[in-house]
């Protein structure tokens, strides 16, 4: 979302259109634009669909598949391929899972503004998991996750978020490295 929201020479369109909430603070703030929301959604969809496709087609075929399994119910490879070709299952699920990320980020931004935390300031915990938590909850509609998936998500996401933020900062797409 950061990469899509801050493209040079492209006008940014704030999601809240500069409006304030009843507490006098911006609803989401300047950092949340339609550019980032839509660009992040599309990028997330492409990445999510690619990873899911790879996960099921490549790792499923491995002998030690159970080591990588985050899904309680194992899918038969033939069932997965028929589901992947059906837009109401595979492609639609990936579309909504990817939508969860920018929606979760907006929810996090909304709560930061209510706590009067300014753009770029850290809200430890929420900043690192709001987007993935929302996406994962949406994913539960299609994929029944086990308890160890949630532990993995809650442990690895803050690390990946910190890395992505640092890369965005080095590229000049973020004002702060967090």
C-alpha cells in the first residue's frame, strides 16, 4: 500500500477527503489514500493468488506436506485444481482476502486517530497486525485454519512488517522506518 500510495507525480486522493470525526481528529488521516488502498488491494490479490497457487500445487506434492500444512482439512490436489478454476471459490476468496489488508489498515488508522496518535508514530501491536488479522479472519471463510497458523501469523507478521517498512523507508516511500 505504501508503494502504491506514494507514486511520484500522481495526485493522492485521501480516503476521508479531509473530513474529521466527532472528536475533531481526521477520520483516517493524510496517510490513507485511495491510491494506496486500491493499489494495495490489487497487489495483495496478485501476491495472495500466486502464493496460494504455489502453496497448493508445489508444496502439496511434496512428501512432507504435513510439515507445511496450516489448514486442518487437507485438500485433495484434484479438488484444489477444480476449485482454483472456479471463480466463485479460488479467485473470489483471494480477492476478499487481499481486500482485508487495506481494510484492516484503515481500521488501525481509525483507532490511532481516536487515540490522537499522529501519522508516522508507532502504535505498538496494532500497527504490526491490523492488516493481516483482518485478512486472516476473512480467509477463515474459505480456509479452516488451525491454532498453529494463528501463532505463526502473530509471530512472523511483526517481523515482516518491520522489514517491509524499512525497505519502504530506504526507497523513499515512507517518512519513517517504522
